C-alpha cells in the first residue's frame, strides 16, 4: 500500500514473519532535489530523547527533517495503533534521500513511542547511500538500530561541509607541492602523478614524476581531518553503524582463510539484511538488460565503522562518484560480496 499523498513511501507486511517493511524512495522529482539542497544543519527539539540516556535536542539536515515530519504524520497512527499492538517488527528501508528520511523517521517514531526504545529489534533501519543527516552524537546514538551502507566512492554520503573543507585542505597541500616544483594545476591535470600503481613505483617507472607518494598523500589527508572539529555544529554525518563497501586497488589473490577472517566483522550485518528478504527473493547479479550495473565496478570487501571513517571525510575525485550512487551499483556490490562469502544465491 502507498503512504502519503505523493506516493513517496510504501508499506508491505510479511504476516508469516510479523514484519512490516516501510520503503521510502529517493530523489525523483524537482521537489526532492530542493529537499536535498536544503542541507543546513539546524537544531531541533524532540518530544523526548530517541534513545535512553540521550538528549532531546539534535542537529539535522533541514530538508530531510521537514520531509520526515510530514511522513511521520501519516505513519505514526498506523505504527502506534496497529503494527505495534499486533506484534509486528518494523523495518524501514530507503536509498539516497529516502535513506536519510528513513533514519529521521525512525528517530521521530522512537521519540513518540517509548516502547520502541526497550528493544532495538522492534525497529530497524537500512539506509543505502544516505546523505549526512545528523550531528556526531545523534549519529552514534542510533547505531543500535540504524545501519548505513556506502558503496565505494559514492559522493552523496560525503555531501556535507565537513568533507568539502577537508578536500579543500588537501587540494591546498597539493597546490603547495606544485609551487615547489614550479608547476601549475594544468600540469597536474595533464599527467598521471596520483594514478601510478604500487608496482610502477617499485620498479621506478617515472617515480620522479610522482607529485606525492602514497604515504605523503595519506599523511596530508590525516592532517586535513585532524584540523576539523568533529562536533562542529555545521558538520553532519551519515547515521548509525556504517558498512563501507570498497573494491581493492590491487587485484591480488587472497588466501581463502584470510578472506574468511576479514569477513567476520560485516558478515553478520549482511546476514541480518538477508533475513528481511522474502525466501523467493535473491540479490541479482549483473543482468544483460541492466546497463548501469554492467558497467559498474563492484565492491569486493567491506569494513564496519561509523560516520567518522576517514574514507567518508573527504570527496573522492573518481569517475565513479556518481555511478557508485546508483541503486543498481549497490545491488551489484552487495551481490558480489555475498557471493564470495557463500551466504546468498546470486542468479
């Protein structure tokens, strides 16, 4: 069934499992785009804290919060008077703008219905490609019931003033190195200084042309991040527990035992997501008719972190930063990882 006059969300009940799945769509209209652009960090006061021991004040993405309030006005009577009394667990899922709204909707529901706070399994959120929507304290405060999945270089989870500031600092460090060599930005764009492989460096292939070594580049990023105040009121973070999917720079053969060991942290998270799928559902691999997924670079590994993960603290200048945001790319990356783990059937 559809919720709201604009059909921005839907509700699907799985009676046999007593699970109600609420899906919230991402950006698809001009109005949605305006919501995305209203990204100011604004302080709001909830009726009560959304988690025990927390504050009833939070800073949030303005556009996402306002949109979520409208959706909760439709959802609250249904959740409070029907789903919870009937013993249903609630799963909220969204992609992009829908992912940000899914998180804020869950916070507003938990604030309005205290019984949802007694058991984190009563309400779960799966946020795919969520933009930064919460201050650091609130972001960490929802980690028990919100999981955000980020695919590779996806720009949307990094679309906030914090990563922009860190990126500018990194560009300044690169500009300083260029001046030391009497070079300009045009020279940087015409050459491949930052794209040399480790093998090329080891063999000395144009090593003298490298603008920065890998170690210097990482050091510049670390320095740029360290100069930021994590609790700056203007800085927002992707919410909850973060599962960052990534592809390997070097396509090296990994021993099976080592692969299984590295999977331990995130295997349980992906298994939990699978439990919410219908038995006949599978995560499809790349189909012939899915051109976007077919051309995508799929992730091969994942790490579990939060919104302060270094990889999310700057904009990655990569040709995939838009393609990695597509739902088809997320599906392909997750399918690839699950396939390698042997935990899903991939058609």
